[in-house]
């Protein structure tokens, strides 16, 4: 019985160590993602968060208005001319 409990304890510690070592997907702030859009030439004039997981931007580039949506890692999900 003692060896079973000790074995389970070692398994638990091993799993905990593996979970701790796994990289966490780093999420960026809405401002950090806006900076990446600015680096691409967009002038971001409005930003909002949709559904607590999608960043929504209104921006201008080359005198054209755009609606842009990104995920929380700044990957562009939608970029369209805003009419």
C-alpha cells in the first residue's frame, strides 16, 4: 500500500512538472496588436474587444477606411475596406 501511494505521488509530481514546463500561449494586449497594424501603415483611430477574444479596429491607410479584426495574438482574421 505504501509503495502504491508513493508511486502515485511520483506520478503526480512528474505530471505537475510537465505541465509547468509546457509553454503558455502568450496573448498580446489590444494596444500591442494596434502597434503591429501601425507598423504596417495603418492609422488606428478606434479599437474595441469583441466577445472577450477578438480585437476590432477601425483604421485608415492610403486615405481608405478599413475594418480589421485580429485574434489575441495579433493574427489578422479580417481586413476589409469599410464603406
